[in-house]
């Protein structure tokens, strides 16, 4: 491919093989014309800065959007994420880099990560701190700021990770770090663990993120920010810092509308209990009083500080992460105007090597414009299947290495990998083992691959993992069931591309969006899922996959609904899914092609980011 360069004199782009070139201080420089080459060497010191300076779009003062998230996943080696929220944030910033959106990311640096999961032979989870060296992956920045925590000044430094897009554009991710020598022993631990500690620890972290994040951006020179995007309520304290700054500068009455016009809020939580709340006694003892208490209570709730309510009340655009989630959120917060922008995944990141090669051959340019994946409908079926077998073989080899269990390539393999918590109903498919045995004996063999971490304090979630290990022992010799420990980005990519069918069984309507099925679709893997979150929009029955249960969005953990969903799951496995896999391979591959063409082409972060730009970042309503 011919390289593209910028002429340092006129700023126009030139093709490397056609350009005039010359060397200056041992560096090759490309020019569009003799005129520019002459001008450069007439006064090289005048134009040399253009060779090392950031392009106009990448300069700090031209960053217009700040994206705040408690967690951001950019790679398995940087353990700054626990699950879907962080993966979405990372995918969002990657698409912003691809699309040249002038954004900067802000999060915290976690020295000991979320945790490393260790499982014993019975499925008991143990958590170990992650061992990693930030200096291997991040660039330390010289600037620092101070935030008051428990009446102490805590110094905060920053590290930068550069997310380089397929376009060559760079999005900086700024990670705040309280592990500074002059801080107290306790204060240095405030950026040790993601979602660790008690309420005081958690509120201190959210103070660092929201208030400290705004101050750090200012200290680093990001003074052109026009929009602050709060990815969930953890970052909501940033609105207080904006209010405080405005109040000090203008010495006038509070201008809430001005702050509101700058903020965008995305909620990911469809149940009231999932929104962070802090008592005002704790808020006053731990946090920094950037605005008076009565003003804070007016904005965030009279009894307790509700981080989501604070973010909602000072944002001009609020969205849920799926159409169904918009409806659920609107019922929770009826006084708010809530929209939806359905989540996506970063197409290049989540497409395995064999399918990348296939798409490059038949759909050139797909990685920069994932909407082009609709043309997957024209890829020959046999090539779709060969790409899938390559991915499946890679998964089965990894399973053999990590668990010493051998799975067969020709057996229908069902995958389930996500955070282990009760509402995900990880064991619904095993609610009637005799029924499962009947399906295997009458229709065709099955094998299952599981992965996922339970939060250290989520005891029902840990019990669900033990249940999978128990089922694996009960079904030994009949149906293979494996659980892969220490779920991370690399393992996720291998599982979502290597299984034959993606299973998702949350209680309705507790799945705000879910993105694992979108990742599977990018690799031609159809979904078999409860109609909740994104799947309400993505499911075309028997075309892109299959639904489980009804379309009703009631919240219930009743045994009746579990039985109803379980019965539908078994009925479709026995009468539609397993027979198609073994007896209608052409039909199965066609369903794979439709999953790519209809779902992967839409449920991606390129489309999602473009919607945020037009609906939230550019809009002032």
C-alpha cells in the first residue's frame, strides 16, 4: 500500500511514491512540489516544527470531548477492567481513534487490577492481586494535581496510554494514580483495586475520577473540552467540579444550564440497587466540599447522594444502551428524558484471524467501515465454514492446554462467558439434566464451554460457578462441560469466535444491553438468548439465531419463569437447533452468514460512536 505523508510547508497530503523528497537532519521529508521543497530549505527552522508536532486534530487544545469511565479495557496486559462496562469503554475509544473523533479518555490506574481468578477442582473461586508493571505499557506524565480526601490533600499523578486507530489517529487515555510517595500509606492504595474496599474507599475513588479527572485535564492542557461524557454514574462528581470552577470564575449565581449543556450521561444499570448511593455523612467526611451541601442535595437526592441522579440532573443528553433499556430506564426515572444508543463492539478487535483474512479478501475496507459486513451474504458458504473451523480448532487446543480436557471438533459446542452473577442464570441450561441427556441421546451430542468471574463479595455468583463444576462431574462421560478460569480479553476473543452457538440466559429485564453476542456475530456465531438488551433488536428468529422465552420485560426470579424459560430453551435445542446443526449444514452456515450480514454490520462501535457524535456531542438540546 502506498504511504501518505504531509507536506510540512503547505500541509497537503502527498503519496510517498509520487512525492518529491529530501533529507533533513537524517530524516526523509516529502513535498508536494518543487515550490514547497524550496520554501522548506530556504527557512528549515520555520517548518521543522511541523515534522514533530501533533497534527492539528491531535493537539490537546483541539480535543473537544472527555470520556470518563471507571474502567477501560484496552488489552489483557493492562488489567484496568472487570467486564462489560470496561470493554465497551475500550471499544468506544478505539472506534473514536478509527473515526478521528477529537476525544480524550479518563480513568483510574489500578495497580492490582480487578483480580486474578483461581479455581480449585470444586469450582471455589480465590482472588489474587494482578501482577503487572504500568511502566511497560504506559507513559508517565510530569503533571500532578491535588484532591482532598478525608481532609487530607492527596497528590495524584497521571499515566498515558495511546490508542492508535486504523486511521493513524491517536486517542490519549489518561489514567489517574494516587500511588505517589508523598501520600499516606492508605492514600497510596486508593488506586490499587478496581471495585475493591468499602463504601469509603469507593467514594474516595469516585472523587479521584470525577473531581481529580477534571483537574488533571486542565493541568495537562486540555482546555478546549466542550463535552464531558459520563460512562455510568461513577464519574458524576465531575459535574460538581465544573460547577465549582464556573462559580469561582464568575462569582455569580449557579448556572446549572451551562454545566448541563456540557454533559452527556450513559446509564448501563436497569435496576435501582445497581446505582451508587452514599450517605451525606460519609460524603462530608470523605469528599471535598466543592459546592454547598444544600445545592448537592437538590441535585443528587435529599437523603443520600445518588450518583446516577446527579449525572442525570446535570446532563443535556441521557441514554440507555439498548431500546429495551431506554424503556426500563424511563420507568425508573420518569422525570427524565431518556433516549437510547444501542451498544456495539469494535469490529477489528473482536474478529478472529481467520475471519479477518476472509473479510479482507471479500470485503476490503470492512475494518474501517464495518457496515460493509452486510456484504458477507455473498461470501461462499464453504469459506465461512473453513474460517469457523480454524477458530474452533484454536479454541479446542487452548482448552486442552488449560484444562487437559479434549473436546471434539465435530460436536455442537455451546459457549457461555460473562460475569458470574445470579441474574445471568449461568446454570439455566442445566436446570433439567435428564432432559439434556434425552436431547443428546435422541438428536445429537453437545459440549459446553464456560468462563467468567464473580465479584469477590458476590457469594451467589461464586455458587453459580461451583454449580457448573458440579454439573461437569455429574455429566462426565455423557456431555463434556469445561470452565476456563481467569476470563480476560484474549480468552473472550478465543471463546466467542470458536464456539458454534452463543448462549445468554439473563432474567428479563436485567440485561441492559450485553455485547458478547455481538462479538460472536462478528465471527459468524449465532446467538441463542433471552429477549432482553440488544437481542430484542438483533434477533430474527431462525435467521440470526433463536430467542428464549417471551418478549415480556417483567422482572422476576420466580421458579415459574425459570421453568418457563428452561422449557423453551430445551424445546428449541431439541427441535430446531441441534437438528439443524447435524442434519442441515447448509442451513446452519446460511444462519452464520446472516448473523454477520445483519448483526455484525450494525452492532459495532463505529455505528454507535457516530450516533453519539450526532445525537449527543453535537446536539445542544
